[in-house]
């Protein structure tokens, strides 16, 4: 089990094929997230290959396969049985009504061959597939030699996009010709079910193919998420980026847009800013892994993000923003009128100590940001603990500041003081997630604050007693929670208290400071507002 790659195939003994689906357990580091995923792994098959293949195909033909259908072509070379089994699976898929998700990856497919025809027929005739994922499919070496201008990736047949019931289409390292782009454009334009379209390193070998796709994106009424990653736009990069964003400006359905690994620079930032000024429907924008620097960020924030009130999440990770960009971000965070973001991701953006401190201090005056990801910027953890802690004393909206909080081990070299600071920071962030700010809002209306805060307090009592103690110790201004005077303490908490104005709360809590047990009383009206009469 400790070898680099270890495969086990387990077939359950039940007679029902639906319950005896094949499992592929992969213990390699690269595929640890795929463990226990029901699959048919064609890369490695044991001596029971024929029996396994027959059972697999039968379950598909009998509409008893209800999990994701997953075909991986690794190891096909020289293993005819694996290709034959995949062909049988695709042939059975064309009439299948039970499979809803299909993933095909890591295969070499010859054009105009049996596999090509079976894949085209299966995806065009099966009207029950909701998710289609085609990844890393290569054209055969013979096809590449036959036409020097042919892409090294497998050309997706146009008929694959004939179904109007599909909801999610994911294409990665495949190619589309002009007819395939037109067919995909018709799907995007006409479908009322398609919600997700992901392109990752898709080779559109005819630049004219972008036109039907862009027209469809502008007119789509169902698409919610669009991802363009690692796209090679050849020599027309600037021209196409501007046109794509212009088409998306008029779209009213897309809420999540990602343009990642696209080599976007300052000139492209102008197009993105114009897009943000016109489009008021996108709430999540990802520009990760580009070449946006401080100058590009200035354009983006000044003329785009600050003018858009609907954008809630901006992801700029893995861009060389450096300290110039950090200063711009800190100014933006301080502006209450123009800062509408709730989530900001700045992972590995080459920020120095000066830039990290500027952002940490700016958080003190920001009230809108809920999530900030600063991982990968070493000075933020090493030098900004005191600034962050000071900001969190007044900032009660921020709920996360790092995707992974620093451990005690990682902070040993910075000393106990740094360790203590981050423990306090983590505590205040947890208190913010439990709605700490509501303790200090509506001071003139204690009843409304009580109804808002008490459920969060009780919910956190078992797992976060320190957060509950924070709530109790800071609730004095409202007087809806108060320590019992010694003269009013009741020894038997089960005693009936009908007619009394207070009810003892069943809370066992020790003070983090003194370690002494504390008792609190809840006003009767408070409990009536929170719990139903039967409780």
C-alpha cells in the first residue's frame, strides 16, 4: 500500500449490478483525491479483465450504472482489450438512460475510427447526460503526420454538442474546428439547461471559430459560469480578448467569470475594466495566473472594480502585484464608498513587508470584506501579526484572512509573541464568524440584538466555548445576559420557575481567565423570542 501506485479492484458480492459497481482505489499522490470514486479504470486491468469488462458493459446496457462514468486511457498502447472495452462502453452509452456524468481523458484517438464514431454517437444520442468532461485527448500520430497543420489534440466531433439537455461542459486539451465551434455556439445559444462551460487549453485552430462562440455567449440566457484558462489565442490575442469581453458585457446570465493563465497584461486590464463598467451581473471574477502588475491593478481598480457595485469576489492570485499593487489595494479597502468586495484573493502576489503591512492596517477601516486570502506572501505571517490584531479589534466583519492559518510549529522561529498574536487573531476571526458585530449593533434596541445573537451563541457553546464566553462577557450594554448575584443563585436548576422573569440557562462554562465556573441568566422574553412554546 506504500508503493508509488497501487491499484485494487473490488467487486461487491451482491447480485445487483447497481450495488456491485467497480471501484478503483488509487493510492498515488497525484490521484489521492479520486480515491473511492466509482470508475472503470482502463489504464491498468488485472487478469479478470474480460469478466470485469462484461459486467461493466452489462450494467450500462441495463441502465444500472448510476455513478459517474469515468474512462481513462492511460496504458492503452499495446493493450487491445482496453480499447475494445472502452469501445463497448461508448456503444452502450448511446442508449443508456442512467448515466448522468461522463468523463473521458488521457487517450489517443484516431480520426474517423471506431472510437471516434462511438464517442460522437454516444454523446449526441444520449439525452440524459448532464455533465460531459473531455480532457487530454490527443490525435493519433498518424493523423498528425498526415496533415502538418492539424492540432496535436483530438478534434471533438461537432455532433457531441447536439444534445440540449446537458448542463455542464468541460473541455481541456482538445481541439475544435470551425464546424465544432458552430455546433457549440448553437448549444450555448439555444440551450435552457447549460449552466457551466469550461475551456482549458482548448485549441481552436480556425480563428473564425470564435465568432459563433462569442455571439452565443452574448445571447445565452442559462449560462452561469464561464472559465477560459490557458487559452492560446495565437497572434490575435489582444483583438480576441477585447471581443470576448465585449460580448460578455451584454450577457445577463453569467455570474462567475474566470480568465486564468491567459497572459493578461496592463492593456488587457483596460478591456476588463470596461467590461466591469458595463456588466452588472457578474459577482465573481477570477484573473489568476496572469501578468497583471501594479499598473494593471491601478487601471482595474480605478476604472472598473470601484465602479461596479455587484462584484463580490475578485481573485488576483499568482499575479506580480508587488508592493505597488498592495498600496493600491490598501487605499481601495479604506474607501467605504467604492469598496464593495466581500472576497479578495491575493495568494502568492509577490508582496513585500511594506505592502503586507499596508493591507493589514487598511483592514481596520474596512467593513465590507469577509474573506481575504494572503497565503504565499511570507511577510504577512512574519511581520504583520500586530497590525492584523489591531485591525480586528474594530473590524468585526472579516471572517478569514488566510486559507491556512499558521501553525505553532511554523511560528516557533518568530518567537512566542508571534505565536500568541496569531492565536488571538484566530480567535477574533472565529468570533466574527459567529456574528460578534451584532453584540454592538442596535444598542438602543436590546431585544432585536438578543434575537439575532443568541442562536449563534448557543450554536457555538459546545465547540467554541471561548467564543461563547466572549459573547457573554461583552453583552453588558444590552443587559440581556448578566451574571447572577450571589443572593439570587439557585442550587437546583430543575426547580420550576413559572412566573419568574428569568430562567436559568443550562450552560456550563469556565472563565478563560480565572478558570472559575460562571452562571448566566436569560430573560424570559428573550427565550420566548428564540424558542417555540413547546420547548
